[in-house]
C-alpha cells in the first residue's frame, strides 16, 4: 500500500517531481564537477604556475652565505666556490624526483665584448646554461629539461631563435643589451676573457623584464671554456611541484632536527618545498637549496584560494538547491493538502505521512542525483580541457560526498513542508478552508 501510494503520487505529481529532479540534477552536477576539479586541480594549478619560472635555487654553501649576509648575487665576484655540473642530473634521483619538472645550471662571469670589426663594445655579464638538455638517467628515464622550459615567457617577444643544446658557437642577447649596442640576430661578436676568446653569432634576442635583459646567454660548455671553469656551475634553478606549507613544514624549515621521528617521516614524505630542498642538498655536494619564498608562497596561496573558491561554489549551489527543493515540495504538499488531510482523518500519524512525503522526495532526488553525478563528471572534464588542457581524474570519494550532500539538501529542503504537514488540521482542509 505504501509503495502504491508513492507510485500514484509520482504519476499525478510528475510535473512538480520532475522540477525537483531537475533542481537536484543541477545542484549535484555542479557539486560533482567542483569537487572533482578541486581534488584534481592541485598539480594542474602548480604546473600552470611553473611558466613563471623556478621556485628553488641551489648555490654553493659559501655563496649562499654571502648572499644571505650581504645580498650579493651568486657566481663570480662572490667567491671561488662552485657546484659540480655532474651533480645536476642527480636532482632527479631524490625521493620527490618526479615532482621536479625542470631545472637548469648557470655559470656567470664577466667578459669583454667586441663586434665583428674588432671594436670593443663593453664589458658584459656572460651566463652559460643548458638551453635544452636531453639525457638518459641511470634509471633509464629519458630527461628533457633546460632553461627554455624555465623561461617560457621569453617566447612572446623573442627575435630570432632559441639556442639548441649544441649551439656552442651561438649566443642569445638580452633586449636591453642588444638595443644599447645596436645588435641584431645574425651579427657576429667576439667574447674575450683574459687570453681566451671566442667568436660567436647572435641567434636570438629575448625580453626577460629583469636583470637578464642586460646579459649574454650561451651554452654552459662555452661559458666554462671562456671562464676556465670546467665542470663548474654557480647556480641551479629548479622548478618543482610542491604542497602548500603548513605548521609542520614551517617548523621543519627552521630546523628538521627539531622534528620527532614521526613528524620527520611525514614531512620527508610530503612534497613540501622545504622537504624537496632538504633532499636536493643530500645529492648536490656542498649545495644549499633554498625556496624562492615569494614564488613558493604565491603558489600555495593561489592553490588555497582556488580550493576555497571551489568549496564556496559547492556550498552555495547546495544552499540554492535546498531552497528550490523546499519551495517545490511545499507547493506540492499544499496542492495535496486534502489528500493528506484525509489520511490524517483516517488515522494516519504525522510521522507516517511525513515518511511518505520524504520517501517520494528521496526517490526523486536519488534519480536526479545519479543523472546529475554523471553530468557533473562531464562538466569536470570540460573544465579540465578548457582551463588546463587535460582530463580531470575522477575521485571515487566524491560519490560518498555527493550522496551525503544530496541527502542533507533533500532533508533540509523538506523541513518547511514537514512543518506544514504537522500543523495540518483535517477538519479544515476537508471543508476547503
């Protein structure tokens, strides 16, 4: 009898129940999409932010100390201590090696620059690096990295071309240096350092927006030969996917030795920027890895705000669905007031009638929720493709969360109608009052 009454209600009230189902579909689909994006967006947001450069720098410990004390830049002129080029590829061997996306070693020094006619232009800062690097690691993994991946924004105003891995006879110039000295792609320059000299051709002119606009960029091999610093590098720039800092990460950043064994294990096995820096120092001899705090903290702030935005949208959509369902259920109950009043007059208890209404709404909500869930997965993929250019991984836990949200939304949306039912007087409604 109970299910027969529900079936008849579904047939007679199909228009209002369809509206309830449609409201549930909209709410559940939006909640499903937002939660899947929220749970799968972390790495994707971090990857998008990596186009703005490195978030970790590695220097020799003496150079890092001079930089901290006196604000001196890395490289020549600070001290005669350098890192070893052969240690650079070891960055991919750390526990969080897969989180290290790109890196590039740097070696800088002063050279005298003259044009093709032998006229001295000026002293300039020469920076050697890996423009591109293709290597096979001992694990068998194929690696492609280099400064080109770290300086994506140079492509927007690049005149000419990027250096390739073996372009030892070519250089790139910063836009400010090229403009001041009237140099364009294809011009020949002579670089001189003490008794060492090398003729190179300008392959490209880039715009950095910082001090790099006044530098000359060459391959690391060229810089090492000119500066007589074989196998040496001044600095390593690293771009890594990191987890936003919390109290544990901040405590570890002060002194990892202050952590308890359990805290240390949790910190070491989480991709905090301080944990990655600690592991880098374990493989780079005499190296000190430090996060670029402004970049690292900005990434964490943006990720947290993005997550907060997703949660806020989910909450607001749930509240909106509850309000809409409340209005629809109340309207449906008012329309059926004589039928429900008759049930009361025949001896039905308030809880029995309330259970009947709730069962009808829950059944409708369940059907709408299932359809809304699959629709939400589609919305999540559209967001992933549109914003991040990749698919969003579906989180199984979202099913449970959506189920709980659907139950609570339907329950709270039914409260006004239940209250109306409790106050319903059979004598009044049966007499048309």
